[in-house]
């Protein structure tokens, strides 16, 4: 591992055979998120959802990357309504119309699969429905910008320009990240930026793209638990995340939903 090629920014360039390991890890993360969907109903608790995820990680022969990470004790982060990210599962009971992001990272044969997506308990409001749609589409526009020779600024600009054209805001305080045989590595993948700026993409780079989009302003704050990030103005927030690898002609998504369920049914 130590003699692997890296860019001057410290971004690891993976070998072609490494893609298979990332696909295997990403597939299990995505399968678990598929299976969690039917459990998201009014009356369910976030702790109950996390218990299901913890059990499925074990049953599928994977390891949770988040249990024990910096003291965290859950197999998922579950962020409801105005929680931007890193929501801690617990006793919270979902109400009709609640929107939530579930974020799962697993380790399979040393490779990390990291993905999150939105769910709705019951029927969402019109504003929530539009927020979820814009956030999903912003992620896909970021992914469409990925190809050798493009820059990370191109990804950020694709996301930012689309979100702001829909009169929403991109969170600046959190970003995507490199991964592979480690949970977090260079680069930081910003979801805002300018075309042509930042490191140049190369075949073999692995990273997440995971825009967080707010209906209101972009500012966030961390609650007293030192994990939960919320919107300062209490506006709704949404997030979608894929893990991807740069190929010779574009990219491969490692965390595609086996059941085609990445985007939620919005009722």
C-alpha cells in the first residue's frame, strides 16, 4: 500500500483490479439501504432502523465502519428534517411527512462502501418533495462531470450552479472524501467551486460525492452531542451520496441500488 502512486495532493491512484473490491463493498451498503426502505414509516424509531441495519451488516458478512469510529456507537447516521448530517439514531419517532437521510458505511474484505439516500415517512410536503428531487439531481450532475482531465472544481460547480438555480443552498461545512481501503482520505470533495479549479481527476481515483442541500441558508451548527449537524435557520435539508471510481472515459458508481431504489417513492 505504501508504494502506491499518489498525486502531489496525496490522492491515491488505484489499480484496475481494485474496482472489484469497491463494487463488492458498495453493493452491500446499497443492498442494506434498499432493505431499510420499507421500515421507514410513521411510528418507526430511528433507533429501530439502526438496529435493523446493524443486524444486516453482520448477516451479510460485512463490518460496520462507523461503530467505534471516533467513539460513535451506531451502524448508521440518520438525519431527520432539519438535521443536515451525522444524526444519531435513538428514540425519535418518525411522524407523517418526515424526511430523513440514512448513511451507511461497511467494510468488505478491507474495502469501504459508503452511501446515503433520502427516505420519507408517509407523504412529504410539496417543498420537501422538491428539495429531495433537486438534491438527487444535483448529485447526478456532479457525477456527470467526472472524467479524467476534469477538475474537482468542475464537480463542485455542476452541483452548486444547479442547486442555486433552484433557489436552494449548498452546505459548505461538510464535503465528500476519498476512500478505498480507508474510510476518509484525500481529496476533500467540495460541493461548490469554480470550473477548472482544484486537483485534476485521474483514472483510478476513488471518492464520494455527497451534496447536502438546504431549503434555506447554507449555515449549519453542531449540537451538544458533538455529532449532529443542523441547519441554523431550521430549514429542511437533504443529502444523497454515492461512492465512485474514475475510469478512462468517466466513472463507475460503486453504490448503485440493486433494486433501483436510490430515489425514494414520494407518494
